[in-house]
């Protein structure tokens, strides 16, 4: 019937346009979300790096006077003693390795001092002690690796910063867990996805209203056209 054809002529293109627009809007939102997540992760990591840099400067300042003095066994022990007892935040501590990976200072585990820990590997099999030393000697000093976190009882991301004490051929460093970055990212993603879904739902409701109005209008127009033709045919 002419009436049906008129309704279809208006409704089908509108349905296609609405579907394409809503799908495009949703995928654009997801793409923007991924970009925001990447930038947020970068910003959060830079913030943690800056914080580590401040903590390490604190340790360097604490040992500066003794380190600047003559290199003697007594002065080395004094530097070790300062770093061994130095703490920050809740459980932050400092560690020292020589260039061969032999531990010199390990705040919470002094029994490990004097042991060669260069062979230690993280949960992914990375020799993180060697990486820490290499980062201090030839890189920017930052190293990421997986290590067991007692509070969650699993290996999570840890970020460390290390710098060389060349006169002693030591590497001084510190680090902390950064799994909270992933927690913040996940929370931001949940909020953003919830907003996307709400926006999509709102758009679909508006689209359905537009479709109903269009169908009603075209049906009325169809009637205005078909009824006189039917009368003529009769």
C-alpha cells in the first residue's frame, strides 16, 4: 500500500541513521576513554617517579657529609648505618648494592647484607637486581618489576629508583608498589563506561521517540494521500 511505502520510506533511513550515529558516538567515546586512560597512567607514573626522586634525594642528603669525607671502612659503615635506619611514609626504606649485586644495605632485612643477590628474578623471570644496577649506571635510574606484596598476597608492580655512589662503587635505591595506579585507572574506567552507557541509553530513548513521531507523522501523511486515491478507485 502507498501508506506503508511512505512510512517505510521515512522510517527505514531514520533507523539506519540512528543506529550508525549511536554506534559511532559510542565507539568514539570508547576511543577517547582509552586515550584518557593512557594519559592518566602516564601522569600517575610520573607522579610516583617524582615522589621517588624526592625520597632518594632525602637519603642522599642524609649521607652527604659522611660520603664527602675520606673513603674509609668506618665512613662506609657510618653511611650504611644511616641508610639502614632511614625510613619514609609507612614502610619505605632504602637499599644499597655494589656494582656486582652484593647487598650492602637492606633496611627491613639486615640479615641479607653481604649476600650476592644479583641472581634474584621477579615473577616474570626478570633479573631485577641486575636491572636496578644497570638503570643506575647507564639509564634514568627507574626500574619496574613484579614483587610479592604481603597485603594482597600476590606479585604486583613495583617501581624503584636507583643512583650510583661512584666513590664506593655502590648503587643506592628505593622503591614502592604502584598497583594503586591500576586501581585508580580501573575506578576511572568504571565511571567513564557508566557515563558512556548512560549517554547511549539516553540517545536510544531520544531516537525511539523521534522514530515514533516520524512513523506517526508519515502515517498521517500516508492517510492524507491514500484516502483520496481509494475514493477515486471506488
